[in-house]
C-alpha cells in the first residue's frame, strides 16, 4: 500500500460539478442553464479567439516562464511595474502556491467562512491549521473578527471581496483600516476574483495598497468577466520582493502560451469589460427582483452570483433543478448560490424554480 499523507487521504476534494459538454449532452433539446460556476456565460471576445488560433502553431515550444508579455500588459493596464505582477494558472493556483509558501507545521491560515471552497483545501495542502471566521449577520466578511482570530503562528489572512458565495462586499476603506492593524509578519491576501463586477464603489480594487505594502497582495483572474475560465490564467499583484519569494513555491510553466496570448489580448478591450459589467448588473436586477417578488431572501450582490435562502430542503431543490438541466451551486442546508447567466438562462432559472417550488407545495 502506498503511504499517502493522512491529511491528503482524508481530504474531500474540490467539487467542480459536471463538465459543460457532458451536462449539455444529457439534456439535449431542452438545453441547460449552467449557473453553478460563476463563469462569464458568453464566449470570449472575437479578437481573443483569433489570437489563440494565431498562436496555436507555436505550442510545440514551452511557454515563456517569465510571462513577460502578460506582466507588461497588466502593468500598463493597472498603472504599476511588471515586477509587481505574478501570473498563475488561474488565481486559484496563485492562492494554492501562496499557501504552500507560507504554510508548514506550526502555522495557521485565517479566512472567512463560508467563502471560497479552496481556502480550507489549500490549508491542508500547506500543512497549516485552518482558522475559519464566521461572516457577520449581514453575510459580510467580518474584518474585526478576522483580525481577532490572528494568532502568533498565523502567516496568512485572506479577505475574499466580494465574498464567494455570498456576494457581499467590504469597502476599500474598511480593508485599508484592517491592513493597517494586521502585523507586518502576516500576509494579507485580498481575493478579488469578482472585483470587476463591483458596482458599490467606482474604485474598489486594493491593487494600489498591494504595491505599497510588503504584506498585502491581491489575487485576480481572467476566468470571470473576461470569460477565459477554460484556459486557466490569473495573477497576483504585490511588491516585487514579496512576489519573488512566493513564486519560489510555484511549478514552472504553469501559464500556457495560449493562456498568455488570450489574457494579453483581452486587456486591449476595456470597453467590452464595461459592457459585460453592465449586462451583469441587469441580470442581477432581474434576479434580485424575481426573488423579492417571491418573498425569497437573498444577500444583495456585488458580484456575478446571488446567495439565496430556499430554507429547509434546499439540497433537494438544487437536485431537482439539476435534473431539469438547471445547474446551480450546492450551498448549505438552507442557502444556495446561483450565478448570473444570459438573459434566457436567468429566466429559465426563475421558471424552473417556480415549477419545483409549486411541485413541492402540492
Ligand atoms: C473567490 C474565488 N477566488 C478565486 C477563484 C479562482 O478562479 P480561477 O482559478 O479560475 O482564477 C474563484 C473561482 O471560482 C473564486 O470564487
């Protein structure tokens, strides 16, 4: 018998749900509503697809290990220097690598809960203790409690903003205040996977703070508003020496050349990002309105998904929706999460939910 580390053997792996192709095939003509992954619901920009096709003949070569073109393009977009950018195979890879770099026996990682399912898994990979801090009553990340949970052995504290799965948001000023209090020996990681969807503040990103402080980093991704989830590319922003150290825990060549080309090209179209932002807000308004009309509680969202309360029986309702081809994310016993989809997917979700709830009442 091979001797797997006990902590890994006991781990419940990340649940990625069914793949798109497989799920679509199963439901054939009725079609599906894929509202479980918080991806962008429509294909990437046409110029991005052209760029990928154009670069495909070069994939017999290894990619550029330094991802110079992407770092330069991001630096220009964000108004920082390229050495303050560190790309990864999706921001979840940056998060895993960061945990690995800061973990080890006798360390702890503090993060809000419920939040992104990878945080506890990363703590196990990193051989660090997980300290989960409950959200406040409004389902927001409780920064006061997060600060209070930091111990002498804590090396990493994570703020997910907007928080997945609740869509709640803490302001930039609140995060600044929090970062001011956290000891310099603890890395503050602000996960802005959904940062481009925020409507609450014109400037919501912590990027400027991250380039100012050696113990603050921001993780962002091309998987969401840019619609490149299938390519796996994200990045972290921080001070160069901090990123250089974290990067030592990363495997080589994790960002493929097609991912780099796609992300670099996507950055040239900020007006399309703005359109997607607005389209998402329209979806949010529609779904929040439909939930209000039905007396269903939800957390007002700053992201591209909504955390809603279906009450006792929620897992069964989610399962019934899945059997109709409408896939939403499993949540808790009483709450669940639906991603904002296309207009027709959003409508389909509401219609299917009505059907399931009516069936259960009769
Ligand atoms: C909060 C949060 N962070 C990070 C990610 C990782 O995204 P990716 O690895 O696709 O960049 C996700 C994906 O769902 C997320 O919800």
